[in-house]
C-alpha cells in the first residue's frame, strides 16, 4: 500500500488522499504538452483548452478510473497508475508509448486549422515508503524539465499553421492509403552488380493521380516536432513488406530528430516496434535504418543509444547525406553506424575538375574509415559509376541502376537482380568493437 496523504486527487468525481488508493507497486505519470504555447499562439486560447481536454480524455481512456489519480497542473496532467507488470521499466515505456500513439493518431480541429499535440512525458516508479509518491512526482517532472522540449519562444504563426496543415495532410494520407513506398536499389559497382538492399522512399498521391515526393511535408514534421509520428508508421510499413517478402533486405528513412528512444519521454518512442523486432529477429536482420540529416540530431548520446539498440537487435544503420548533412565528421564517427551514404552532389561535382575529383576521393576514404560500408548516391551515368568504384566505394545508388519504382524487381536493371546471399553479407557485417570515449 502506498501511503501519501499530502497528495489529493480526483477519481470518478470523489476527492480522496493517495493513501486511499491500492496501487502497490505504482507509477507516477506526468503528461504535459510541449507545444502548448505554440498551439495557443497559432490557434488560439480555445484550441489550447481543447489540447488539454484531449490529453485528459486519452489518459482517462487508456487508464481505468479505478487505477488512476488525476491532478491538474498548469499545462500538465498527473496520474498515479497501478503497475501490474513484473518489469516496471518495460511497463512504463508501454504506457507512455500507448499515450503517444493515441495523441498522434489524429489531429485536433480548430477554427484556424488542424494541429497535433507534441507530448512531453515523465514517469517514475513509486516505492512503498513514506514520501515515495512525492519523490516519484519530482522525478517524473524532472524528466520533462531535462528533455528540453519546451517551445523556443519565437513563433511564426502563419508558418506554424501551415506546417501543422501539411503534417495533418501527410499523416492522413499515410493512414488512409493515399501514400506509397517506392523502391530504389543499392548495388555493387562490380560487373555482376550485386544487390545490397532496396531503399523505401515515401511518395504521396496528388490530385492528378500521380505519386509525388513529399520533402516539404517531411520538413514540416521535423520543424514542429512530429517526425517520429511519420517515421514509426514508415518502419511498421517496411516491416510489413519484410514479412511479405522473406528474401529481400529493405531500408527505411527516419529523421535525425527521431533517432532517440526517449523523444517524448523515457522509453516512450519506438517501444512497440522494438518489441516487434525482438519477437522477429529475421526481420531485424533484413532491415536497414537510414538516418537522414536534414534536421539536427537533438541528442548525440540518445542517437548513439538508439543506433546501438537497433544494431543489437540485428538491424543495420546508415547515415544518409554524408558530407552535405548537418552532422559533423566527429558526430558521425561517434555514432558508429554500419553504412555511410555520400550525398550525390559530390559525385556530380567530381566529374567537373581535378580538385573536386580529389575532394570526392578523400570523402570516400574518410567514410570508409568511419563505417564498414560506403554507398555513393546520385550515380546517373556509367562514367560516374566507374569513378565511384575507382575511389573505393563498395556500393552505388542512382538512376543508372534504376529509378524508384513501386515494384522492387523493376527498380534495378537486369544485371543487378542477383541478390547477394544474405548469410555472406551478415558474416561481413559483424559488429565493430566499440571504443570507450575519452572524458
């Protein structure tokens, strides 16, 4: 029995002290809205109230009334939830993940347009000693404070409204079948053009019935803090493709801002997908996670933890846009990815003069010192392919080997359709020793 008379909560319309609740063991959950200020500024005070109502309603729906104490706090809702699982940390992650999924499932509609809640969650286990409820409360609140997820205080109202509109449109299309993955091959420069994997690229169906790229929508998701909502959907979809095709290796793109197990709270992000990968290691071994660098990595430590966890499960991790992305060489070296993909601009520039050619060769050599495999992107001609091969790149990607296609078999020329045996590839991709970082 948890005894804590100092906290007073509301349950089913009755007020009582925490000592009246049978919740040993229990978790103390603090749920706040990281973008509450932006919502109020861009969508109005009523929208701000609607956001809090939505958060409160989802918490009541997810957690039965006889297991929760609800306390309203400025911009946050706090709850004490009974824990029945043996592993409190796993339970906490599942609870937070369920809440994040519910909040991200659909936008809130306002007079000024749709918007999403960006959650910021904290959770701590409550012990059985006097004062443990308050200690757990302080710890959970501290997790939110340490996350640095508050708004930046500078709001471009029209841009924020437009970004949220783009987010709502894209996520709705993904959920309702108005988007699709197209596939582009990553192959060896050898004459037999062995296939490494197919990268999945998101396309949305336009009013003309054609599939179109959606970079603007993806950038909007990154700006408002909602990239994990798309990235988790995309990884789940790629895992479905892997289940349907027991031979292929497939890649999925995620934003650098999604490369964290704790984006919305401790172990609140990727929880369900991690469990799926744990249950199906044969899928993990054929999944390549490409971290794009169009946005800043929010935490190098959390990104390193995310990459290490995915590698432990058997996935390969690639750093995309090397040389043109936002991560520095030092950051890339710290992350210990399996694959580095060199931005296609460098191979195009290398064809122009000797100085740029030398720069490209140096970049390939640097990438090979940082990862076990190097992919040169943007290869459009046979001359570019030969140049990349001569520079030491093991793998190539680009229109020369096939344009993105809905059908994977058609996204590579005939000579690239012989798949390299997966077992041989895994043998050559044994984990690198992890060197302890100084300081």
